[in-house]
């Protein structure tokens, strides 16, 4: 009778990929795959809570809230003012979401970021010019 000797199996460790050996198209595909995975991992509550907190904090003390406060004080009908302000905020938010979704389907994230950055710089420059000229 012959004996069976155990075979030793060595586990191979994954070798790191040298980024310089990758071609540009593979890297672009890998980046788009990473973005797709990142976008899919956001849960409903993560998106909802981050959106709510961002808008809530941004809207505190702004001109819309002050205008709503004054309208409510003058009209003596706070619930009607609330309903009107809420409907207006919903409409403007819906418009922003639809335009943002439409743009995101047609432009890359880098182009969108650049466009928003340029737009913010233009608006900031106009506001600074207004403050300087009114002094």
C-alpha cells in the first residue's frame, strides 16, 4: 500500500498594480467604475439627511426667511404664509433638481464643478462690486 503525502498549497498574495503600466483608457474606466460604486452606496437616508441639513443650515437667516417672517407678522395669517413659502421653496427646489439632473446627464462631473466654480466667482465679483459701489 502506498501512502499519500499531503500537498502544501501556498496562497498567492495579490500583486499591486503599477499605475504607470496602465494605459489611460483603463484608468478612465477604473475611475468611472469607482464613481458608479460610490454613487450606488449612498442610501436613501444618507442622501435625504445630507440634503435636508445642507438646505436647512443654508436657509437659516437668509433673506427668504426674513421676508417670510415679515409677511407673517404683517398678514396675521402665519399658516397661509407658511403654505405659500413652503410651496415656493418646493417649486424652486424641484426646478434646481430637474436642471441639475438634466445637466449631470449631459456633462461630466469635472465640467459641472468648473462651471459652478466660475459661476460662483462671477456672482461673488458682482456682489463685491455692488458693496463697493454703494459705499
